[in-house]
C-alpha cells in the first residue's frame, strides 16, 4: 500500500505516474470550482501535455470557496495535490493514472489575500471556472445577471471576504490593472451555451456595481473564450477509494472516476498565451457554438430526462435506467425529433453516430452515475438544456410532445418528493426546491401551476401548443404511469 504524496509516488507500481519534474513546474492557471469534473478533464489534459515534455509553466492552482471545499483542502494538502484518475471501461476494466498537473490548492476563506496573490502573479495567464450552471449569479428565467442575488449582496457588503469566484476575479483584475499588468484570460468550463459570454456578463456586471471604469476596462481588454467540455464524471464514493487501494495499492482519499470518452473544444482567444493543448487532442476553433449547442441539447438534456423518468420507476443508477428500453427509446426519439432540428449545420459531425454514442455512454454499467446527481440543480439545468429547445421548436412552428413530456415528468418528480414518496437519499439539492414542490402539489387545483413558475418558464405557459402537450403528458403520467407514457410518445 502506498499513501499518495510527492515523497511516495515513485513507489507506486503498475500505475502511470508523472515522469515530469513537478518541482520544476510553475502555476499558469488558477481554477475556481476544483471538483471531480475539473480533475477528470482540464487537469487531465494539462497533465497529459506535461507528460509529453512541454507545458511545465501551465501548472494549476485550484481554489475552493464553499464551506464544503475545506475537505478538499485537507486532502490536497495531505497528498501534495496528487490524485488518481480511474477510467471505467464498459468491459469492467479500470485504467488508472496519477495526475500531477495540480501544484497548489487554496481554500479561499482561510486567506483571501493568498488567492489575490495568485491572481496578480504575472505567470498566471488563465483563470478558469467550473462553478456549475447555477453559479453565475443570473436570473434563471431571463438569463441576465441578478444584482439582487444574495451572494452579490454579500460580496458588495464584505468585498474583503467574498463568497463568489467572481468577486475574487473582479478584484484580481482591478489589482492587475493598477499594477500595469496584462489581464488574464477567463475560461468558463461549465455546461452553458455561450459560457464565455455568460462569464463576461457576470464579471462585467459585478464590476459595474463597484467601478464603472473598471467594468469598461474588463469588457474591452479581457478575453472570455467559449468552450464545450464533455466527460461523464460521477461523484467519488467509498467504493472508489476501496477499489483504488485494492486494485492498485494506492491510498487516495479522493480519487476521480470517469468514463473513457472525453472532448474539449475551445475558441482560440488567449492574448497572453495558452498551453499547447492541441498536442493532446483539445480542439481549438474560431466558433464553438455549434458544438456546444449539440452537447447541451443532446447529452445534457438527456441527463435530465433520465433522472425524471427513471426515479419514479425506482431506478437509482443511470445505467439501470438505460437498460429500460422505454427510456432509451424515448431518449433517441427526443434527440432525433426535437433536439436535433434546433442545432443547425454541424460541419464534420456525424450526428446520428454522436447520438448513438451517447446512448452507449449513458449505458456504461461501470460508471455508477446516479440519477440524483443528474437532477441536482435541475432548475438551472432544465432552463439551460431543455427549455431553450422547446422555445425554438415552438417559434419554428414545430410541436414539442417529447420536450413537454420531459417537463411534465419534472413536475411529477417534485410532486413525488412533496408527498414523501422518494427516499431522502434520492432528493436533489435545488435552490427552487420549495417553489417547485408547492407548484407541483398545487396542480390538483390548478393543472398548469408548475409551468406558471415565472422564474423558470416566464411566459411559456401561455403558449397553447406547449400547454396542451404538457397537460396531456401530465395526465398520462398520472393515469398510466411512466413506462406507458414513454411508449406512447415514441410510437
């Protein structure tokens, strides 16, 4: 058994470990939202580049802001920021790699000034983010920055101790400007269409509440490239820790499981430089929109459908739900009939093959991804992944029975939770949970109460085509159940 750390990693046998000199590497990227996805994706790509013998000036400093990130601080400190990435292949085999591209980790509440010291280091040229779809301080109905957001009010009242990555970034940019340093590039890696534009909107809008001149400078000088990211990355469990210890003899307090598939497509806008990640299969393009839209409306929207149709049938894991042909057939029908028509031209993409690959990926029995994870923060995810496709289809004069049924299943899901018919372990976190429960239960008296939640649907409930399809699906789910509803929709 080898306890993972810099002094012991050389004793690991049978598992690839960094062959590059981590002591010679320096931090060039600061990353906010240092969770499993970042470690399975961006940190993996940078590690792969370093392993090729280049990019040692692009090491990563992770930053945690939330109270629960204190545990990550302790693990990273204990393991010298090393961790094991374990790819789970469908045939049951495991492919491990000790990742060494992360050189430092800061828990911001411990020492905000340490974070700003990193952000004002001239060697840092990229600040990246994975703060979840709901972390961008925006109104979910309008998609615009919300100046009344509780976290915005907190950071304006106590800017020396921010609770958002965005206040750290704004202040870091202010200090760089004052010192005559070039600004860093801000790279959002969250599952949002136009994630760079949204990051820019949030940061500039927040800066405008503080200093109009600073906001104008950020808007003019800072680059916010959009990118599309993809790798299914479940949460780490004790079983993952036990497997790494049992199979590979590594004691790792926070290994990262992931699927073999990975994709990263980035707009090439990095005026102060970037790592040569094209050498390790990252694709740099002029316009990422067609690719990100494909992923958001096919993969991410399908995740929501799996969660809301699967949970009432008693499924806990994604691959269990995908073994039910009523769900897998519905997903292919939804992607083909309603999502794909909203995507436009996709040069170089075989869309049919991409959709078939998604079904295979979701069905991987080794991933053990959970429905409750897919449903977490659903109010932001549905507003980002599914509702825009519904609106676009309606605007084009197309019907939306499959998308409306997904919304109806979402309402039924929260009704089950409100009635206490789902175990507590299967109830996801969501900022609008109480609102959705109340509306779902109110549909006994007002059948459209759920889609009248203005923060989610705005005026969508007024669209006769959508409302009719929603009510029909809601009634069929109640009268005949999930499986019969799905079969009817596909047929």
